[in-house]
């Protein structure tokens, strides 16, 4: 069955190259948008199953589109494109709800592989660099895997006793872990830890 794809990029040459690659498959009908406002209008008009989005658009961020789309659909396949190699962009794309992330410098075969992944599993996230990016974030603060696991639970606002039970540890052990986490993040409390972790891309 033919699927509808929307390419959102302000460079006509980029859109043209991706269009040719997608249309060569024979099972995708391609539409285009050059800016955020145009993209939102196209999404409402076309109802695409696949979005290929550049992060940097002339009137906003492609990640804003990703976040908005995820408020209305968990089934849409979303591939994010960028020239920026920053870990923060990659992790932001993952948190926004993208299905895949590809650098524009990568060969078209990598983009097509990302499209295939996104179409097959829109709710998961694929990026060649994701493991290295997460490791670099972890090393920045020297957090252990257990500490990262605990840190990820802090925004739930659950009391420590509940968090400890969910982790199958005692509350005193959890408090010890939190002491280490706060020291490594150079913060005083749970709220500060959450704020620092979010700014660092750990949450």
C-alpha cells in the first residue's frame, strides 16, 4: 500500500535528493515543505504516515514539530535530519519522540535504512551514534548505570519509599545513591538534580 511522506527542509536540493530516493522505492508518495508553518499546514492537509524533518527551519525548530506530532499521533514515523553532530541534538530528538535520527552527511542508504526502521517501528528510536552519545553524557558526570537509572525516576514525583520499592532496594540504600548523585551533579536536592540532568540531556 502506498504511503504518504512529507519532507520538511528549507533546502530545495536536499528535498529533491530525498524525494528521488523515496520515489525510487515505488511505494511512497512524496510531499514537501520548506518551513515549519508550511509543514504544519501540510500535515493537516495530507495526513502523512512518514515525516522527514530537518532540525533547523527558517521559522522554528523541526523538533518542535516532532513534539507536536507526538501529542496527536504515536503511529506516525518520524526521521530527523541535521548537519549538527552535537549529542544534545540527538538526545533532544529522541526525547521529542523521533523514530530515527540521521546526519545529512551520511549516505542515502543510511537514510533509507532509517526510513525503513521508522515505518516498521515508529515508537522506538534508532541512531547510529546513540550508544556513544549516551556514554559521553554518562562520563561527563561519572554516573554509574544504577545512578542513571535512579536519576531517570526522579521526575515521577513518587516518594522515596515508593521509588526504593520499584528498584528493589531499601530506602536507606536509595538515599545513599541520591547523596552520590547530588555530589556528582553538584546540586543540593532532588529538584536541582532534575533541572541539571535535563539541561545536560540526561532526562
